[in-house]
């Protein structure tokens, strides 16, 4: 079990140097930003913020939470910014505009919304930062604006289809463009 946790941790480390520009309409240096206030779902006490900063070649995603259970938790951008359901299911499935298989955010095949795993400390706080070249804040097919961000109860195994066996949804937030 310890080796699985280490393996998941290593796969979730942001590989900024491995991210390259592409033609998905993602970041063009416009400096656009968006954010989402994470709210508790499924009886959890999670709260937090997610920020999306468009830079040349993609989007830097940072997530900070408190009140979360200690351990590894999957985080994903989901199709809809609707967090009205008590269990977060109103946010739909993973954001996947290129119709890819689910996987590690560092694998060649993965959903655009696959953000990997966040480690939450014993005090309930967690921080996650990752650069995603498939995402954009600007309008278009790969824009995060109007979508949801979900924190799951369990770690993403980074291979199971279509969700990574990440468990229930314990936090949800609608991603809104900065004014």
C-alpha cells in the first residue's frame, strides 16, 4: 500500500518542463484567469479555492483546501459548473473535449480535466499545482470557464476507465472568469 501511495505521488508531481504548446486553443499568453470556490459535498467539511491562470502554452492550476480528510484525493475539471446536487454529480463527467481515455495528466492520453492527485496533510489542508497545456481560460472548446472542479474522496489510480476509481465527490466549485 505504501508503494502504491508513493507511485501515485510521483505521477502527480507537476512536470512543467514536459508541457509543450499545442494547437488546442490553449493559452496564448493573454494572462486571463478564472477561479472556483470549493464547497463541501457528500457530507464532507471541505472548503477551498482553485485558480486557473492562462499563460503561454496552457493554464497553471492551483488548488488549496482545508477541512479535507488526510491522504491522497483526485482532482478533476468536470463538464458542467453545476454544483447543485448534494453529492456533486450535477457537474457531470470529466471534462474531455478531445475524447481521450482517462489517465495521468502526464501521460500522452488523458482527459483535459485529469489534474492528478492532491495530498492532504493530517491537519486537513492540501495544496496542488499543475500546468495543463490542454486547458484554456479564453473562450473555446478547451476553456475551463463555466465548468466544475471536483475533489474526490479517494486517489485517482490514473488507469481505470472512465474515472480513475476516485470515489465520491467531496467538494465542488463552479469555475468563473475573473472580472
